[in-house]
């Protein structure tokens, strides 16, 4: 009989965020060899899995602690998110406990290792997330718009205001800034509506289904990720594997995905710098081609076969 795994995810399919995409994709990989369920938590009265995989050190802390206490001989995995690495493990006792409870830790990009105490490095591995490659979109000559998109729910960590404010400073005549994501923060939703009303260059498309968002991304000239913290952004992977270059805030999590020498960084929260980068990406063909080459060089890291083999190897060795 196949062994049973439980993935504890604080996010659900309804929320359609990066944590859910990770949980769903890992479940798909693991079902080839195991019985896999996804749940928002675990308690001793539930059926006991042979291995528990927890996403998010703080939000899954209760489930991980309960499992460790009730089943001390059974292994567990903690997948660290951006808010874990760049906020919670420094300040939150529950998140710190999760690091100790887990049998193995998973980082979604290599720069995160510097945030962990050296004593934890031996039980930590980096597993890059993945997305199926899409054929590059062929842009028609003389197109009316060069679309620059930002994808992510409107919340403070993603810094959507920098993207909104940059739309007023961009000068390239074909530039159109498309914002995809639901308003998790009502004030940011109001800001998006006000920006769209004041500036026809900016369009807030709201929440789209994952497949629809990726098809829209594929047709864009570039994608912006303006976040203050990221653990290993799915949207970077989906852009790179769609041959869409990325304009990224210069933070550790993005450098761990795109590389130290990537040419498309801007200082976090620097609205004029982002606007200049958008203009240059549209108006300077050589610069756009450079970003494409640099992203293409990273694409092999984000291949589904590579992630699948890494996840199965991790779990097989633990159970």
C-alpha cells in the first residue's frame, strides 16, 4: 500500500496564490508514488500521515508542532516562504520553533540559505519551483501597445503602489501597464481604481484564473515584480519559462532566482527607477534582448522535470 503524505497549506485553491500553487504542484508530483492530501492544518484526532509537509513556518506552526509531538518518529518537511525568511524567523517564536521541529527544510531559491543559522544548513536543501515552458509569443510589427504586467494580489509585501505610481512617470508612447491580482487590502484596491481613472496607461484587471493570467503574461513585453520580500516567486518562473523578461526589485529573494549579475533590477520602492527601466526595456531593443538572454539562461533551473525529481528524492529519502 502506498504511504500517506499530508501537505499543510494555509492557502487554498480559492486564494490562488504562490503557496497554493506550490502545494498543488508538489501533490501532483508525489501522487505518482504516494497517497497525498492537502489540508489547512493537522491535529492528533486526524488520520496520521507517514510524512507531513508544511508550507509557511508561522502559519503552519501549530500543525507542525502537533505532528512532531504526537508522532516524534515520523518525518516532516518545512517549505520556507518569503515572509518566513525575510521577517518571521527573525521575530516570531512560533516560526523559530518550526525550524527546529522539521526534519528537513526547503528553500525555493539559493540566497535564502544566508538567512538560516549555520546549524540548520545540513538539513536544508534548495528546490527551485517550476512551470511548463510556453512557446514565445510573436509580437506583431508596429503593435499599438507594449504591455508591462505585474501579477500578484494587492498586499503590502508585493508593493503594488510602486507599479501604480510608475505608470505616471513612464514616457514610452506604446507602454501599457497591466495589473493582475485581487485586492487583499481594500486601500490598495482603492488606489488601483484611482490610478486607472487618472491614467489610461494603467489598467487593473483584477483577479484572473491561473491559466488566464499566464496567457496574458505570455503576450507581455516584460513583467514587473516590485516586492519587498519574496521566498522564490512563482511569477518569475512563469515569466522566464514564457520568454518574458523580468524587471525586479533588488532584494535577496529575487537575486536568488535571477542571479547576481542580472541587468533588470531596480531599488525597492524607487518609482522613478522603475519607470526608467520600463522605458528602457521598451525603447532599447538591445537591452530587452540582454534581459531575454539572461532569463533564458536561468530557464533550465525552473523545468518541471528538475523540480519533480528533487521533490521525489527528498520525500523518498525521508520515508
